């Protein structure tokens, strides 16, 4: 240390200081001219026995102790080059308390290190902590341990890295202790002095050293690291400097988040102290993360002599580290990267990189790191594309879109998700229209429909007649006859994880070669015809599992779970060859969930984020298209995606929350997000103009996306377990002259479907032409529903208004053609004895209707017959068509005598929903018949009760609608003419005209009883209808089966629940809230018109009856005219098929194979000519 007269370097007086302190301060002068390694004689080691390790939280003081056996014990290690390298196992004694020590207790420049050396990297210190040469002393840096000051990090209890520690420190042989301060002692002492802590007690220098040592050792375990210690600074121990050095000023303080540096301007660090050391030293947790994730080259310098695993790790600091984007600075920053180097792949700067397929851990980077010095740090292993850097991008960066990093990798300044960078995406909450959904499975017309794989498989590919599944086994079947063509096992512990058909030289050979990737990083090529493995590349991806193989024209791209993408270009013969190394290797993000090739781009999804890459075999293009990933706001993780021919320029992605996001391929922005289902979408596929979606429920839906909202064209149960994947075979038209869609389910079965939906097309066309062969007629219908509450017909006689109820109802109906009476709770459901008898008493199988029907039902039937005879006009005779009962439910149907002979195919069924489907106290009665050639279905139901049982009511409705209750219609022509939705007449929704009545028990949500009653008195029905559970479910629940039904606007007060005999709503102890429980709903595709919807004032029950008048349109078919219409529809389908075939074959030859349009059209014409000659030869 240089002395300025009688003062120290910080101008403090040295006159009152003891000789011991003066001796310590002169040690630097001795060290400047000395290179010896022995310890100064005035600094003795503590006597034996050695004390246990002490957590060191502040500078220790040296104490003179008596020599052991008359000899002074020398220090074991001493670094004379300015770094501390001292034995840690026997630390010097500490002061009694972690407070400011006396003025005489100072630390010499060669004080021992703290109990826990900071595990830093030498390269970090070299890059970031270089002092300014203009402010350093004249003496060499290596000879001074105090060459510069390090600013402290504010509001952080863990001190910052101390750069003067040597990486060659011996590993401590003691348990981890609190981290030491990372600032020099002079900074700590000065801050401690400014903090004005309590003055320490006077040290008795006359005391024996041994006693003082034992007292200090007893107090040592109580020492704790406090933020104040890191802020203190000693006025006595300052580095040697000149008078102009700002050593007396406060040390600069780093900001919490330092300013980020643009990645293309990696300015080298200059030895200037005034720059503020931007960026600051890297925290140990970040350094360890880099060591684990760095696969693109080492960021450590070879000066690291001490193994890292021997250093105790510091506790994880809260996430206050600097932004990684601000520290991506090349170690050799003096060398500026070229403006646009070649692709980070095999060829860069004239050098060829070896293929990363060696058994040792491969380098994932594609460019040689010898061209540029390795970067000092990397925040993650996504070396080619993804950076977690700053979002502040310079104009120069925007102009070039991407700029390669210092190692030839494409480092982007930011990779934070940006929901729709081009603007806010439209969020469509309205679910697709399911009113005209078709539920007929579209079975393929040729070949086999289903192939059972006989083993657990989740991956498959299809090309023409060949379909391949893989897993523990790889098997190939023929879709023409279902024959297994090839099968082989992969061996113990090896499982195939990706498969795709390989391109061939001759288009006629397409589908005969396979590329298979497995879980050990191997790529295998198999020949289907010879059933042999014809090539393989062991360790093509190291030991990383291959998750996807893409075909891009005559190239093959393989992607593993670590994010390594390898591009296998064609060899001299024009096809990829596993005997050669991959042409390019790229690094993509980890966490792959879905990806697909669109043109020359790879759209790669990791969770919710979508990134776009342009890998090539020559490496001349930039890899990543966007700086930041695309994210569809409000949608879940990406699980699938597809393109639609009818929607050019748009890309559709399916999400695990049942949403579909639409992106613009040109603008690279999210256009809209639609809710299509409440179930997970497992796979999407564009088939012609429609989009097929596979769900976790095993169902497949076909959407027409040209409508707004979307229209569900088809919905059927394809597999008993979740549908794993859908593939619309692009080669099927060229190879098999058909459009096939193949699905794989978790039930391990392959199923082939008709992509043209021929049956649906013919049915829809026939219905659109029905005016050409059908004659239509309107009939009137009146329906009444009433929860009678166990009342009898005699109960109506006690009140004059009640006695007039049936008379007024019939007279106001204007003599309809059909009368429907639906009752609920005709028996007392509260009577437990009667309920038990009905539940356990078996019914007589051969009993007549009169015997099966209890007296309550007979009484109401006879009462209705008498009312019709008494109150209907004499010239209108009615027949009792059908009666049906189910524990309280009673359906009674009357028809006019003029209509009776036109009715056929009468049938009925019931479904129990009480007690888990065992009891009929809740359930439905279904009656169906045909009037002329129109099918009618009537449902009388009583659903689960309770304010909070809406979900159970939804389930009851779903069970009623989806159960196959009725006899099947065998005639396919009758199915097309008289039923709808591809049905066979067994389900409710198969019928053309449906009417549902009953006590549905849907309540009013989120309102108290008093609020509802007040709103009813004020006739504020709109406020209540907004919260009606049925109407809310129709708006918000896409799976709600009553969405397909219509209801006339309600203009009458709630019909439930009244005090019996009064007009007062429930005043009992339960005080149930009023609700519209009694409803009438219909579905007729425009051929049902509701004319009236009202309630009636009958007080014998706690419910009020509800009635409605309807106009049904029925049809009668002319067989001859129908035959002509059918032939017309067949010709229309053939025209459509030919048009679709030409478009699909052209798409296949240009997009999949890679031919130009002229060559593709020539091949299509040649194929058509061959087909014509073949057909003429057969005739």
C-alpha cells in the first residue's frame, strides 16, 4: 500500500494507531517487492487443538498467540499474486459479534477467505469485472488484491460476487455455511461506519491470547450474515491508488435490472470503471443453470482448476437476476459477427461440421464454434432460435429480422410470448350450430372399415393401400383386404416413437418404404414388400427420443425430444439415405406438443406457444421467422393443427380446452379463437372443404367453417376410447381412386372413413329436392303438460275455475288433428310405501294395458275421453291412439278419425332416470309414429329436482336423447326419406318432427326467492329469463342436447311452486323459489310452427298447466318422382367426386411429391387415360 505521508490511502490519520496495525498496513509494500510464499512472522496460526469451522460473515482479525512448543506455526498457503488461497479448514478467529470491530481490528490484504467460497466461473469475472486501466495503480494488477471496487447490489441480502477470489481455492471440508460477503473489506467497513452501529466493547490487549481465542470461538456460531455488513466499509484498508482515484467516493450501485444491450451490438467490455459494470456478475444459480443447459460449447475458461462439485452451493436467491438478454455478450467481443452468415448448419464459412450421430454426447449446434469465440453465458439450451432476452429491438434488427449470434446460432433478442402481434384476435364464444348434425358413421364403401392392431400403439401413417402402426412392434396392413403385410419387433426396451412413409424415385413406389424413429435416437428404414430393414442410422439423435418425422418433398426431417431437428436431403439418386449424415442440424425449443410442415415452413408448438422455422438442407436461409412466438389469447395448449382447401392462407390449430385458433399464414397473426367443444381436441384434419376434429371422448365431429357460427355437419362415436389421431390420406385419390380418412383410437383399432361423406351428400341433396317428389300438408296439434301433484279428476270439481279448465282448453284448441296430454306425478311420489311397492313388485309380462295401468291412470284416461266427447264438435271424432305410463308419468294421445288411417309405425318406450336409472320416478316416455312419410316423436319427461341439480338434469336429457329406445328401420330408402341426421329411427333425434313436454325442473339461478317474487309481481320476466337454467345452458353449453330444440318466448309467470289451492308462491318452511319448470320445446327444421304458448290457472296442484298449439308440416312421397330425383343426386355426387379427385391429386403431386404443375397435370391425364382404357376393356 502506498502511504501519503503519515496518512493512509483514505487520508485517515495513522498516528494514534498501534504498531500492530502499522505492521499490517506495511504488508502490501513488502508484497510488492517480494515473491516468497512464507507467511509474515507477525501473523501466526492459532494453536492446537484446531477449532471447528466457523461461519465467517465479516473480516476476521489476527491475534498473536504464544508459539506451540516454542515454535511459531507457519501459515500453510499464501498467494503472493494478489489472490487469497488459504487453508479453510482452520480459519482464524473471529470477533465476538457481527458488528463493527474496534478501529485496531482490521483485515490485511491477505486475510483468509470466508467459510464458503463463492462458486463463480473465471470467465464471468474476466468478462464483466475488468477494472478501468486509467484508474488502476501503477503497480501490476496481479500484485494487488485491491485493483478496483465492486458496486453493491441494492435490496439484496446475498452479497455480489467478489472477483479477487482465486478459482484455485481448496475445497472446504466443512458443512455449508452462510455465504460470505462479496465486497472488499474497505467497502464493508465504510458502510458499517455510516450505519452507526453500537460501539463494540473495549478489547483488553493485556488479556491472554488463549482466553480471548476461546471466548471468540464460543461466540462464533452466533454470527449471522446481515445486509448491514455487506454495506460497511473500512477507512483503513483501501487499495493503493493515486490521489485522483475516486476511492473516497461511495461505490456505485447496480440497478435492479440493468439496461439491456441489443444483441447485434455486442460491444466488448473495456477496462473502465465508469461504465458501471453492465452487465453485473452472473449469479451462481444462473451460472449453474448455464453449465447444465449449455450444449453448444463451453462457456468456462480452462483456468478452472478446482472441481465445481466440491464447492458448497449457495441457497437459491429469489429471481432478481439480471435479464439474460443483457448478458449475451461474446467472450471474444472484439470480433464482430458478419452481418448475415450462412445458415447455422453443416456448412459455415467453408467448414463442414461432423454429423452429430456419435455415441458420445453430441453438440446440438450446427455451426462450428471455432469461427467465433463462445458466448460467455447462455440462459438455456435452445441454441439456434430461442432467447429469453429483451423485447427492445433496434431498427437494424427489425430490418434484418434475424441476426446470428456469436457462435453462428440465430440469437433473437426476445422470445416472450406475444398474443397476436398484429392486433387482438377475435374471440368467438358462440358454439357451432348443431341443429342439423348427422350422426351416421361415414363407413368407407370399398375395402375394410376396421383393423384391430392387437397391440398397444399410438402412432401410425397411411399412404394409399398401406397403413403402418408402430410402437413395440411395427406392423403394416392393407386397407383393401385387411391383410397384415409386415411385422417385426424392435427389441427389449426399444419402442418406435415416430413413423412416416419415405419418398421414392418412382411415384408408383410411394408407400413401400418407411422411416421409423425410436426412443433411443435411432432411425430405421424398412421395406414393406420384402419385409426387411434395409437401413438404419444408430444414434442419429444421440440417445434422445425421436418425437416426429416429417416428409418435405424429397427430404426427411427428424425431430427429437431435446429439440434437435435434422434435415436429411436427397442423395445423388434423389432420395434421403441413412447411409449418409444429415445435411443440416438445427436446434428447436424443447417441450414439443405439436408441429406440422406448411409449405417450406415448420410450425412448431410448445404448449401454448407457436414458432415458425424454415429449415433447409443447404442452410442458406435464416431458421426462425419471428422474433417471438405466437400465442392465441384465451386458448389452451396446442394439440393439433390442419389446413383447409376452402380457407387458403389460414391455419387452424386445436387446443386442449376445446378451442380452435385461426392464424394468417401471410400476416403470421392470430385472427380469431373459437370455442367448438368443452372437450380436448386430440387431432384435426382438413378433408376437402370440411374440418374433422377428434376428441378425447372418442367422437369425431365434422365442421363447415364457411358458416358463421360454424355448423356441425357430422358427429358420431368413432371409437370407444379417445381418438388419438386423424390422417386424411393425400395419396388415396391417386392410389386408390377414393378419399379415405384413417383414425387410430386408444382402443388400438384403425378405422377407415369416407372422406367425401357420400351418404350425407345424397341425403342432403334428396332433402333439398323434396319439393320435386313430395306433397306437403299442414296438420294442427295441441299439447298440454301438467304436474298434477297426485291429484285426480275429481279434485277439479271442488273449484269452479278448476272444473272449467279442461272445457276451456279443448274449446280454445280449435279441433286440432292431434291431441297430446302429458302428466307428471299422477301418483304420490312422497308416499314411500307405495313407492317401495312399485319398485320391488314385479310386473306381469302378459298383462294387458288395462291390467298394467293403475286406477289413477285409468281415471285420467276416462276423464279425457269424456271431455273430448262432451266439448269437441260433434263432427270431429277422435280416437285414442296410445297411452303410456311410468311411475307418475302418463302420456295420452288422441288423433282425428280422418288422420288415423295415415298413421303407421307406432311405437313407444320409456327410460328410467331415478336412483341411477333403476327407478321410474324420474325419466321419460317416448312415443313415435309416422304420418304419411314424416316421422313424429313425442317425449314426456320428468327430470331431476333441486335448485342445484342442473347438471343432473343435463345428464337426464342426454340419456333420453342418445338412448336407442325404439325399433330400428331396416329400409335404407325410408331412412333417407323419413328420418333425419342419418338416423335409423331408434333415437329421439332421428325423427323429423319432435315435441318435448314435461316438468323439466329447470330453475332460476343466482337470485333469492324474494327477488324472484318481486320481479314476478312487477312483471319483470326478462330479468328472470336471463337466469333461467335451461336458456343459459342452451347459450353456453355446446353439449346440451336441447340446443337443437326451439321454444316460443315465455310471456307468462313461473308455473312453480304454489301453495295448493292459492295463487301464492311457496310459503312453506322450504320457501322454494318460483321457476318455469313446465315447458314445451320442439325441433322440426322449420316445419314446426308454434302458434300459442300459455299457462292455465288450476289450483289443485303446486304447478300450473302449460299448453301450446302447433302447426306440423308432413309430406307424402311420389315413388316415381323420387326415383328421378335419386338419379339426379347420384349424378351430382359423381360430378363432385371427379372435381374433388382432380383437385386432391394435383395437391398431392405438387405439395407432397413436389412436382411442378405442368408435370402433375400430365400425370393426372395419363392416369385418367389408363383408367378409361381399363374400364373399356372390362366392358
